[in-house]
C-alpha cells in the first residue's frame, strides 16, 4: 500500500467484494490484482497479477487499469482511467460476470474508524475515541509503568510493552519490546512493522489509530456486540452437518442463553464462537472485527468457562486464583498488583467468606463461581459458559443464572449454553437450536414457547426429537421473529467469506521459564495438600522395599538374587507409573483452557516431569536402601562395574522408576477417562515382569527380544544383574544374556537405553497432549 499525503477532499469509501469489505482511506492508493501482496486480492484467472489501482484525486477517486490482459469495466464499459464514487460497480476481466467490487459511501468519517472494523460507528469500542493526542514527532514508549510516555492501566499489558517510532521519512513504526501478551497490527502479532492511516495497533484492551495528525486511543471497556453470520460446520467429509448456516446478533451487555436437545450443535457453536474450533464457513464479528482473522489479539478478551471445573480441587480459592493470575499476567506484574486483582474478583463474585477454603470443599454453585472468577481476572468483554448449572439443584441453578445476569449488567456480553430452562426469564435473548444445528428460534425468552405452540419446554424438546422431518430452521427463517430479531436487529453489514476460514495462531509465549516456575509451585502445592497421595507416596517404597528385603535375606545367593532383583524392578515400575498414570487425564479440562490462553505445552509437561520426577527418584532411593542396605550383594570382588555396587543399583532403580513415570504419563495422555488408568497400570506392571528377562529367555528369541527393547525393566534388570555378576551367582540360560555381563559396556548400554526411553516417552506425551488442545493452538 503506497503512502500518500493526507487529502481531506477525497471522501472515505467502503469497497465491497464477494470476500468482504474494505474501508478506503483517502491517504492511500489501493492496488487490485491476483498478487497476494495487493491491497485488494482477487483470485480469479481473468484478473491480472497487477490489474488496476484506485487513487484519491482532489475531491474524488479514480481507477486506472494497469495494462491488464482482460480489461477493467466501470458501469458496463471498458476503461483505462476514469472517476468512480459511491454507487460505482467495477468488474475485472469481463463486463458481465467478472469479479466485481462496489463502492459505497462510508457511514462514519475517517477519524472514527479503522479499516479492519466493518462499521466502527455501530460498535461499542470504536464509537468514540477514549483519548486523542497529536501524532508524536519522536519515539513514544507504551506500557503499564508510570515512566512510559503513554501509560495503559491494564494488567495484561507489560510494564514496557511497545514503542511507536517516528521514522525520518515522516512515517511510523510499531515495535514490540518483548511483551508477555504481544503487540498486534490489524489483529496479527508483530515484532516491528510500519503503521499507516487506517491501521489499528492492539495492546491489551486498547487499540491505537493514526488519523490525520492525531493518535487516537480506543479502549475495549466490555460493552461489545457479537454478530454471528452464516456459521456452518460439517464432519465426515461434509456428510454430517453440525451447524447449518447459523446467524444471529448479540447486543452489548446482553445475556444470551443457548438451548436445544442433545446433538443440536450447542457445543459446536460454542467452540466456533470462541475460536476453539473455527467454523468451516461463515463469519463472527467481535464488535465489528473479524474474530477469526484477528483471533491472535482478540482471544485475550474472551473468557470461557467449560462444563468441567478448571480448578485444582486441593488448592484454596485464593491460591487457585493467584496461580492463575501469575500465568495470565506478564512476568513483570508485581505480586501486590496480582493480589489486588485477585481480591477484586473475589469481592465481585461474593467469595470473601470462601476465599481460604479448599475448592473441593465448596458446593457445586460456589465452585462454578470460582471458575468464573478465574476467567474474570483478565477482564474479558465476552464471557462464554458451557453448562454452568449442570448437576445443580434448582436453587443453585437460579443463583448461578442471576450471577450471570449481574455480570452482563456490569458491562459484558455473556453467552451461556445450558440444558436447564428454569431461569431463562433472566436472559435478554434465547437461541434455540434444532437437531442438525439449525436455528429454530431467536428472540426474547418469554415468546419462545408461544412461538412453538407449546405450554411447557419438555413438550418442545420432545417435538424436536419426534418430528425430525419438520424444517424448524426454515419455519423460523420465514417468521416475523427472524425479520425483527435477526435481520433488522443486526447492526453490522454482512461480511461474506468466499474461501475457507483461516485463523492466525497466537504468538508463542515469551516466558516459558516463568510459566514453568509457577506451574512447578502450583503442582507441588496441590500434591502436598492431597493427603491420600502423600500417604501412598510415602508407604509404597517402604512396602516394596520390605518385600525385596525379605526375599534377599542377608546376602544375594543362588536362591535369592533373581527374585530380589525382580521385586526391585516391579517396585520401581509401580512407584513411577502409579505416580503419573492419573496426572494428565484428571487435569485435561484445566490444560485445555490454559493452553487456549497462552500456556506453553513444554512448560506444562516439564512441570510434571520436574515434580513427579523428583518424588519418583526419592522413592526409588528409599526403596533400594530399604531392600539392600546391609545386604551382601556378592558382587565380583565386592566391586561394581564403575561405582560401588549399591550406588549402581540405586542408579538403575531410580532411572527405571523415572522411565516408568514417563510411561505412566504416556498412558495418562492417551486415555479419555480417569477410571481406565488403574487397569492399565496393572497391565503395565505385568508386561514389565514378563519382558524384563527374569522369567523368559529373551536373548536370541525373534520378536520377543525386539519387543523387550521398549520395556524399561529389561534394561534396568540388565544393569543390576551386571553390577552383581548375576551369571556367576545364578548360572544358566536366563543369566547368559549379554545385557547381564559384568562389564562397563553392557552396564552403560543398559543405563543409556533407560535415558533414551525416557526421552522417547516424553516426545510421545508431547504429541498426545497436542491432540487434546484447541485446534488453533496446534499450529
């Protein structure tokens, strides 16, 4: 886009194409063509790479053909250059059916709009600037700290967040200063990029526009609208429709309830509206901005409370919120600032009397309040809730719905997906989805039953299930309710999307180390508060060690050596795997939500490895000492391969337990339900016993030997057998295994393979975690 001097005489126009609309500022030329770098990209074979250019001239606009192959046509005639204005229709490549664009008069003056907002005058954010200041002649530093030139009082903004730099040629550049949550230009994350008139720079809840000789700031205070246009989702290669061209508007400070029978597409709609799983077709306008296109920036302003609680039940309310604040706010946020925000949210949700109680001791309704409080930490403008009243009694149901009513009244747009119809009267709008994902009704809740012709909601839901051939969506589309509450109530113009939905992935987190520290402390606190886990963790190595000690006796002999080492293998495997096998699946809802707001996958996985690994290694040391301390290990010459015999065995058992812990994490990441982890733990232990080499001859046996390479106990038993010279103590075919040799090469190979298996299992866990993430976070 070429820069031109600002010419106030040429009017601002709206350029409409089949793929969307663009606001044309009179300070720029607009190039049209197939070139992806063009301002207006038209992907049609009849359009040249550089086809035409629109230019502001004095008090009007002109279009000039750039020697295109198939020509440019204005109002039906081919032109090389000519004047255009509001109402002009321009076609490229063919006067009859070529791709077209239409020019319309802008509904708002240039100083009130930005080109990435479809109708700024109709939005809460862009209706009026929050502040206006002259364009700076020097570099302006922007951030939360008081020493910035432009101070933003917003905790999601870093202390020194970005700089707006005035360049020698009179233009401007925005540069991110390594901020926690990123700096955005027209919705896309940038490190440094030129800024021109019509562009918007997003920092936290604020956006900045260069308008004429002014820098205008607009603050998203929460009073935003949502326009849902033609959303469609299909699976199984289009054979099954989950959402069928769903459209509806949601006004500012509105509480919308979404109801419908099972399988009507409620959760699919929620995922599409939050960007967790974008629709295949259609547009979601967040206060005039394309949510999918600008998702990287706007996701910070969307709160989502899933059906399952996103809380560590062992933590207190205040502790859970404090750790969440550490993860979501920049690393440079002072502890006092985070504490103040946590206390503010606790007061807002009426949780003062419960702040120091463990989450697991709260009632269902109170836990839901804490989940909402967690999302309110970052002051989202849009709040989505999935089945918040599921499992609650009627009184708690109504209490939660009245809480949501209050949140909307305070200046948020709240959308709640629910099966309950007990408290629909507190909502402003009701969306009813019929099977197949079609809109059966949208409008005031009090008119819904009379529209369907029923007196009770169960009758309506029964009709949806029994009368599946009825065109519920078509009936509503032809009704006055659709015309009044959808068509005429939609403030934003339709923004058609010709191609597939493409979402810009969010910026990578810039403080993985800080996230890791917070996650380690939170996880350690949660585990230490779990008394059952602590009891098992302490007792298990002593019990398994005592069993091995009983088998070993006072010395490892022909009768005792193999059994003692086998019990050490079983104890190491059970210790490590039992610690980890439930830890990922039980936190899946927490991980999915935190990943959506910027949690690093590697930091999350490493926090598990660090905490569980430390516990597991300590248990392995205790297990081995209880089993073998004071026992005559009968090693050749009383020496190990490289180290004292007991130390070598401790190393082998510790590495075995750690590798089994990593294998337990694989199982935990793979399963869908926590209940299936215990049977799999038993199966895991059996496999380790069978393939460790103590019961079956594995060396030289095709298939079995190769399978045993993936079994950690095979290598651990080999290392321990090599240390004590098991082939000498218990001669025979089993102990003639080359991995049992009392040699440095064999021992180091066994130890190295345990390290390799640990790394391999860690990689597998990372890939499995990725499967459970929101679709946009996998990019």
